[in-house]
């Protein structure tokens, strides 16, 4: 989440829906008539069960060595477009943000996911923490180029619109919410030292409080990062955002401000890995 979402700021330029129909009754909805058991049918069933047990035992005995050998040779689980890699993304953090990613496509995707979380956090609404994130996550050239535009974007007027004071603090008794929760990533382009990664995410932003006029709402967006390998890590060189793809809203009851505040305080975030 960023002021680019609220103001259309130029540094963060700014969907298909599938409806699942209920499954029909596989038995056609009609009750099946029970059949009278006989000694012949009983013998048949017992014979089938015995053969099945024997087949399972034989299969397990025959595949055991191969399975153990395969597990021993496999360093990580087989992956697909939507499954996790099982690879630990990073070993360290800087300013609370995971850093030190692998110089690979997976490393670039993990970096983009965690950078989206950091850049969509409440830390971006405070000048000091925003500049720390800017110089930590961006290339030196991009940080120098974007610092002043970002400071202007997060102006006192914008913060006041969000219900915050000039330092980005909410009124006493209120909880300001700004979170990005990645749903998935995809690599648009990749070379040895550059990557273009899109992060599909759901964002939460707003003020939870009894007197709030800006309640917490959710939005679905895609955040695309152009990354460069610099200083032994992936760094953001540029970025764009677009709306969606957004699913059909459900029929969930909207939580109260107190429930949202309690959830934000109790539920921590994650370190994301591809």
C-alpha cells in the first residue's frame, strides 16, 4: 500500500473471476436399494480384500528401496507454478526486513514478496523509517531518485487524510493498519543480474477506532518490481502497480474496529519464500 494508491502518484503507477458452481450429488439424489447378502457375495468380497492387502504389501516392499533412494538424492521437493519451493529464503534481517537473497529466480521472487510487505507497511508513513527502507531495498540510484518524490507523496496533507499526525502516528486509542499480504509471484523477465517480478497481493489499509472515518478496507493489486543484483543482494530499481485481479467478494460479516485492532496486534506477519 502506498500513497500512490490514494493519490495516483507517478512513482507507483497505477482483472478474470471464476465462480465455482456447487457439485451435483454424485449418486443422483436417489437412495440405492440394499441387496440381500449371500454366502457367494461374502466369499467374493473376502477374496477381493485379501488380494488387495497382498497387492499393497507387495507394492510397498517392491518400491521401498527405490523411494528411499529417491529421497536421499532429492535436496528439495518438486515444485510447480503454485507450490512453495521449500527453500529457506534468507538467514538475516536488516531493519526488520529479510535481506540476503539467493542470486537465482527463486531468490528474486522471495525478495520481491518481502519487499512488497515492507513497502506496504506502516513504516512507510514515518519519514525516518521510510528513508531507511528506501536506502535498504532500492539501488543507490533509485533511492537518490525517489527520496524527495516519496517525501512529497507522504506529505502532511496526505497523512492527515489517513488520520495520522505529521510523524505518521494515529490518534490515541486508534490503530492504523497498512499491510500487504502476497498471494503469489511470477517472473516476467530474468537475466544473470536483473529480474522483473510481479507480486499479486491483497492489501489492508485504514484506521481502526471508534471515531474513525476511514475504516480498514481491503484491495487486490499486482505490484511489479524491476530488480537488480547489487551489493550482493536483489535491489529495487523501479516499480509499477495495477489493480486486480480481484475475486468476487464473499458474504463475510465486516469486523468491528475493536476486532480489527485486536487482530492486528495479535497476528504477526511472515517471511515469504518462493
